[in-house]
């Protein structure tokens, strides 16, 4: 189970300010804290407010790599920013993300192949996020076909079936779970799956409870990676337990500790 | 469209553990031996590198053991002298390493002193140049004293010392850390305890590349399939990146094989079973070769003819089948 820490994101005020002032301290502090908490990759998102997205991405990649060797997950819709970020990454990164729109596919799949990066493919297109599992799967299939077409190894493709907040679109969660399970049947070897977990609880009460419960449910459906609040200890313990219970790792008495340290 | 052969891609490999130390490294061994490093399932050369062949250590004891005749006759002239016994194993029988079992320390048995045990270790170190494995008698109290003394007396030799167990690992781990030896982590045919013990030992700051797993085995006909599946699961874990299952594995083949009825029963009791000695040799050899397929890196064996058969098998298995 790949835990991707969500915290280095310009949506958060401390990171937004750090980017504006080019102050590495808060960014590096979150890199360290998330790594210590058990994240094995770090999402890097410049946020919506920054104008120079390319410059901000390059700066973030550099300052994070000064303190962490973790895989970086470059999270922006700006393709130029992704490419400039990829050039600076010391190890293969994860591109977050492409939609299932043809013009995006044609740019981002070759980019992933060129830089040996993994690629997150969202099951959405210009029509938005589908309501049901079948439409999500149809879009996932287009992404799987694109991996074949452009020569991206299937295990480097992460399908994100996109979860919406429980207080807005409650009916989506079961469809997402169904999609997660069925994505694995689209190809052999199968693509991987990923979710931005915290989205399920946007503007809800008891966010941590919703997040970790949904994470466990998604893991039961085969989820391979999750962008999460890695500093949420209960969520990380839940992930550790789910990893044992779905038989992906051998049980031992220190299973929580081991999950966070490996 | 050409046929594309799918190969397993493994994320990680088994740890490499190096045993022994030469003069330049602070010891007195003529050479070191490295085990592990496998990046694939056993002998799947086509899926990943298998840099080091499995090795065979022959068992020597500090007092003359009560072994079956078929075994004793191979060592009859040397069994009272661990040094000469070890020398014979290396020179005549081609042992890669020596496995010295200090059974004489047992308070219920010969109850030899700590000094005598240390002397036996030194005698073997003097007599042979191969790396050495030293294991206590199994009595926790006595082993603590004996193994601490051995660790100190052989500081620099980079021994493999055992056994650490879940309820009793701290003093041996500490001794191995202080005097720079490797440690055997022994679990009772239980993969969960195997993993937990590795965690406990590494939490004392022992690097994972100085631990060798003894999963406990059963011989052919006596639960070998349990050992097989645990070793297989261990290897799969290692290849998937589970660091706490990624240590090389040793198997106490000689001990387990030679205590079976099939290995020692006289022909007079079972006329249909054939010659006793040949039967014993094959029981040991087949136990060893099966466990090689399960992922054994270090086989602890007894009969020279079984050793020869197994080494021949290892040579064949190490011929690359990569495509």
C-alpha cells in the first residue's frame, strides 16, 4: 500500500505563503513529518492561487528533495509545470494527473514514458465525473488502452475513480468501490488504483472517521495507493490493519509500527 | 504481433549477509562467504539475479555426539577433536563452512565449562580457514554465558551466532552488536513470529544484513511441507519489499533428517526399506534439495555423501535458465 502524503499543497495557507515568500521551512517541515508518519511518496501541488505555476513547482521539487528521498507525486493540471518538475526529480516520479480526454492523454502518457514516471489517470473527461461505475470503467478502459498505445508499463498506470464528498454526492462511494474492484479485470497485468481519500469528507463532520473508514473499504476493494493525511495516526493504523487483513503483508505483532517504517 | 513473455518483476531482493572476516577485515579466515541477494524466486534466473549460490555448512560438535553409525563412521578418527573434525569436513568433504554445535555445554549433559566451549571454538578457528557458525546447546541460561564468551573471544571473526528466539534474543543480539557478529533468528515454524523476531532484533539496532533466519524445519516425512510453505512465503515477502522477511534462510537439515526412523532403522526391522546407510544419506539429501527449492541459502548438514549430492544439485541449479 503506497501512502502518498497530501500536505504539501498550496490549498493550505502555510504552504501557499511559503511558495509566495519562497520560504522552504514549512515545506520541508511537512516533508519530514509526513515521511516520519509513514508516507512513502509526497504529493506536490502548487495550489490554485499561484500565478507562476512552473516556477513554483520547480522550487517545491527542489526544496523537498533537499530533505527527503521519497517519490514525488507532481500534482497540477499545468503540463509545463509537470515537465519542468520531472526534469528535477532525482528518482522516477508520479504524474498527477491526466483525464481521459484525448488531448491530455496524448501529452501526458508520452511524458510519463519519457521520464520513466508513473501516471495517475482520472476516470473523468470533459463531461465531468461520471455518476456510476460503468461509465467510470469505460473511461478507465480508455486509459488502459492508452498505456498500451504509448508503451507505459501497466503497473505504472494508477487509475483514480474519483471520490466526491459524502455530504454532496453520497451515492458515489459505492460506485467508486465497485470501480476499484473491476478496474483490476481490465488488463493483465492490471493497472494500479489510487484515490484522494480526504475528498470524501470535504466540509463534513468527523473527517478523520470518514477518511479512515472509506480507506479501509477501498483497500478491501484492492486499492493500491492513497493520497491521504499521513499525519492522521488513526488513519495510518487503519491502513496497517487493512493491509494485514487483505493478506498483502505477513502479520506480526508490531504490524502498525512496521507499516509506518517500511 | 510477436509473443510477449511476461516475467514477474520484483520490487526488492533478499538481503546479502557476509560471514567470516579475513586478516584485512580483522579476522583470520582465508575468505568470506556471502549468502542471499536473490532478486527472484529460487533459481528463477530468468526473473532476477541470483548472485550467490546456496552453501553447505557441515556440523561439528564439541563433544562426541550420539550419532547413528552411518554418520559416525565418516568421522570416527576425529570426533573427539573438533579442530581435526572440522578440518576433515573442509579438506576431505568440501564443506563451505563449519557449523559448530556446542552441545557439550548442556547442564543436563556433559555440562562443560564456558572456558572449554570457548577453547573448542578457538580450536576450530585454528584448524580451518572457512567462516564459522556457532550455536549453543539450547539451555537459555548456559547459552547466554557461553555465547557471550564466544562472541568476545572471537571478536573480529564475523561469526554467525545462534540462536536468538522470541523470548530470548536480547543478550545474544547485544553480544553480536558489541563484538560484530551475525545472528541466527530462530522461530518455531511460524512466519508471524519469524517476522516479529526480526523486528525485535533490528530494534536493538542490529542491521538486517547481519541476520539469518532459521525458520525451523521438519525433515522429509516429518512436516517438511510446513517449512516449505513458510520459506516460500518468506521469499515472496522479501521480493515484495517486506524488509523484515528479507533475510537469508538457514535450515537444520542434518539434525532433522538423522533423527527420523527412516534414516536410522536397521534393515532387520524393515527389510523392504533397503540399506540403512544409503537410506539415511538420501533422507538427508532429499530434505536438503527440497528446501533449496523453497529458498534455503545455508544448509546445515552431516553426512559427507549427502553433502556431495546436494552440492552437485546446487551446481546444476545455479546454471542460468535466463531467457
